[in-house]
């Protein structure tokens, strides 16, 4: 598995041209073996920062000794394994419906392209983003964020100027 990941990174010229590598824009660690393979790949490139958001907290917590210092993991709150966040002191990101909610939780907000994910040691908030089902509280919250200038996450689109 390590060789397959390495080949993919080399084929796409990622390791040579990128200082940071985000693992999974969508998707997650599906097995402990796959998680450990990414840990080994990160360890093989100590001059790069690898990072990933994950709900696979059981896999992470059971394999913490494999995680090299250049592999920045962020627990995505809202999953079945959330109790492991406090139990193991895992760093997390929490999706919030408003800036006021993040402030009440004492969490800085990720405003740009994962700067807190790879360059900050604490927990943080992500503003609600993506598709939301019409008529739901989340859809109403997203509309309010957009009315305030929020355009979502994506290169150059984090916040309207």
C-alpha cells in the first residue's frame, strides 16, 4: 500500500512541487493498514507537511504511535467515535452555523484554505459549507452566512473581499 501511494504521489509530481499534502478532499481512512501506510509515506518525506481531516477516530487512536510529527490529523466532530476526542486529547475541527457560535465555543475560525489544519496546533471551527437540505436549520444558517459575505471553502473563495 505504501508503494502504491508513493507511486501516485510521484506520478502526479505532488511530493516535488508541494510543501503540503492534504490527504482526502473527500473520503477517509478505511482501515488501520491504510492509515499506517499514509503514516509511513509522511515519515518518508519529513520536509513536507501531510494533513487530513478524519472521522476514523478509532483507527487514529489505536495507531497513534505510527503518526510522524509532520502528519497533522484533525478529528472531524460529528461522528460515532467523538468520545475518543476527549479521551485521547485529539485535535478537532467543529462545523459551526455562525461566527458567533465559534466565538461562544472559543474556537478560531478556519477562514482560508486549511491554514489552521496544517499550521495551528489547537482546535478550530469550520463555517458551515456545502449543500444543505432546503428548509432545514442548516440551510437557513448557510443563507445567513452567505448574506454576510461567506462564499465557502475553496481556493480563493474563503471569504468575499
